[in-house]
């Protein structure tokens, strides 16, 4: 049976979405192609009609997961006053809900350790998506020089991802909750707060953008 191009693309997207969840839940080597295709409601034999290799699927899946995180942060930023955006992003990230649901959370703490043992091509793709996340966070510091903003964004993201990873390691008890709380405080500790003038400029730009 021949399927339309649209049907093939829909199937491809479904596989990537399912893989993105399973990879974050079970790890890059925790599930095989046959199991993955079964989860997507497809046969093992159909895999290579969509992907050249397992590596190709892994790259697409974690890229999809990281794009979702970045987009979620953009939505938070769009709905939050400039001076509260970074704190809101941190507070939404370091939560018990995120800790307990890795399959639908950030790919960095879920897969970062494994990506270091993947091929150069996979690591390069992961690094490119991470760089985009860094830029997105740095954009929330309009009054800070770009180089400084990126450094602060790197520190913030590393603290957030590391905190979530350690919180998951110890489980979901009081110690884990304390780790999340400490991480929320530490993630913003070195971030330069927005100056009043910069906040007014950012607010003005946001209002102008809404009018257009």
C-alpha cells in the first residue's frame, strides 16, 4: 500500500514524539528500535523507511525535546513581566512535577550524561540545541552585555539541570525537595537583576509588539 507524503510525515512525527518521551524515560540505550516502533504502533521493518539509522532518530528525538523546552520558556517569558521572567523559568523548571516526570521534561538532565558517550555527530547536534537554550535565557537579560548574559545563562542552566538530576537521584522525599529549593535559589544567585530603566524599555517594547 502506498501512503501519501502527508501520511508519511505524520507517521515520522509520531515516531519522533514517542521516541522523545521514551529516551528521556529510559535513556538513549534503554530501548531498542523494535520496542520503540511497537510503542508507536508500527512494525520494526518500517523503521528504515523513516530514518537512516538509530542515531538519526536519537538526534531528532532529543532535538524535538529540547525545542519543546525552549518554546515553553519563550511562552513563559511572553506572559511574564520582564523582571520576573528568569525567576519564573527557574521556578517552573525546578519542581517536584518536573522531577517526577522525566519523559515529558528537559532532555539535558535526562540524557546529558549519555550524550557524552555518543558519536561526535550526536554531541554536535546536542550542543547546537543547548546553545539555542542559552541564547533564549540570555535574551531575558536585555540590560546585560551579550557576553556576560550568555555566561550567566550558562551558569543558570547548568545549575538547573544539575539540581534536577541530583534531585531525581535521591528520589522524591524531603531531601529531594530541599535540593530543588536550594537549586532555585542558587540558579538566580549570580544573575544581575534588570535595571529599572531596562525593565521600562522592555515593557514598552512588549506593549508595542502587542499593538502590532
